[in-house]
């Protein structure tokens, strides 16, 4: 299954992400729309780090992800934290909830993993369908600048405890996407075992994203430079959208 190998190592590779600070930041964004509690949808929740943090801050969290491996890790993390989180195995563009939500977040570039504009638009339409009027939707995306200048055709190496990972990128100039391949090497009893994962991230024009949100019934409140309340600029690597359901 896609991302299932990735799910085993995801927390190692995102160990530098300060989830508590990021959750505080997204809470601040939601509060700009008057949302401080209620039912929260964590779209593409991954291993559940943000789900747990938002639950700790008083939200009733529904975590959705297409990867069984990611959800298994999220279930374990939820159990260990003592937070009750409803986890659903669904893709972002085909969510089917039991009722409506008050807000939604999608953190750490998951929108970039949608393969084309139609998938992005369907995702926004689905979030809008299941969101109460006045609800808030906050998410981030990697920008074309980051794809072209930071990820680019670069390779990265992670040497963490018993895990060795080689991350290789291939930037596609024609559509702004980056093909990513990951090779994991695990040590067990002096022997290294290799596993692989590959996927593509697509950078979408920020004005297109704004238009698709408005077409889906949202009002865009702001587009911010990551972890700030400042507007995006030409060298923004990660843009954060805040939209309010009309």
C-alpha cells in the first residue's frame, strides 16, 4: 500500500518538526475565525502527531488517512497519549464523514501529494460539504519556489540511530512536481535490510488554490508564510492558507 513503508520511518524523518508549536500556530489561525474547540478534521493525519496535539488542546479530532500503516501508527500514538481520536481510512478527495465538522487542518504539505488540480478541487469540495457554515479550514503547501530551489534535484542523507535513509529528488520543470524516492536501510543483528518508497509532490499556483477554495464555498482569510502571520513572499517555502466556510 502507498506510504506504508514510509509510515514506519516517518516519525524519524520528521523528528525536527516541533509539533507542539505547530499545533499552537494552527490553533491561533483557527481562532481568527472564532474557532477554539469543537469537532476538528485532521486531513491526511499521517502518524497522528498533530491529531494528538489538537486533541490535547480541547478539540474532538477525526483523523483521516489513506494509508493503513500511517493509521496504525496514529492509533498507537493515540492510545499512548490517552487522547480519544476517531481514525478513518479514507483518501482526502473522497472523505465520507458521519456528520459535519467545525474546522479542518491539513499539515505538512499533504495537499502537494494530490496528483492533479481535479483532486485538489474535489478535496476542497468534500471538506466544504462536511463543514458547518462559519467553520475554518487551515492547511499548508510547499511552494513552487521550494520545489525548484530547495528540493530540486538534490539528495539528502539521514543517519539516525539504527536507520539510514537516502532521499533523492527529481524536479520536473514542466509541471513543478518533484519525484521523490526513499531508500531505507535498517540494522538488525548486524545486518542491514533495505526497503523503498516513492511518490510525487506537485506544487500548485497559490492563486489557483485560492480560486478553488472560493469555488468550493470558502472565503480565503489569509495566505501566510509558514509559522508566521506575515504574508507570503517570493521566497516563501511553505505557504499556509486560512479559509472560512461561507
